C-alpha cells in the first residue's frame, strides 16, 4: 500500500512538472500584420519592416520565414529574441514589377501561435515616359 502511495505521488509530481514546462512559451506580438505600400515608383525602395515583440516566457526562435513568390524576399532574425525583447522582419518587394500586388509572408517559430501570416500590398507605377524619351534622344 505504501508503494502505491509513493508511486502515485511521484506520478503527480512528474505530470505537474510537464504541465508547468509546457506553459512557458514564446509569444510573438506584431505591431501590424499588414503593410500597404500605397502607390510607389518603379525601381523605388521596396523594403518594409514588420516590428514585433516577444511577450512570452522563453526565447523566440524563427524556424522558417517564406514568401508567396520570388518577388518578395523576407529576412528573418538569426538570433533568438529574448522574452520582452523587440525585433523585426525585413521584407523586400521587387519594384521592377509594375502593377498591383498582394503578397503573403509566412512566419514559422516556436511561439504559442507557431504560424503567422504577414501581408504586403500596393501598386508599382509604370516608369515615367520622360525618362524613356530622354533615353531615345
């Protein structure tokens, strides 16, 4: 009987430790999940930044950040983001592609919500005709 009580006590302690360990997680909070470039000039700077904070209890580690096409290049933080620290994900859209765009960037991490979708949108205007005419002359 005494062995059963000891075994039950050990099991309760073991599962309590597992449950407590699972509660501590990284948690990512973005300032915004979408960026509207608006109308931008052909070949202008296509870089924008998504700022975030790790509001969790353990370091935030990004496992993968990918985009919906090759025209959008995200850059992930290489080092873990400590609890309470801020960071950023840089996204560069190829502004040599004229027209309206809507792209998604998928962020995978060890956060409580392991997958987050960030969105960019805007319109790249056509190259100005004056520049083209000057090249012809």
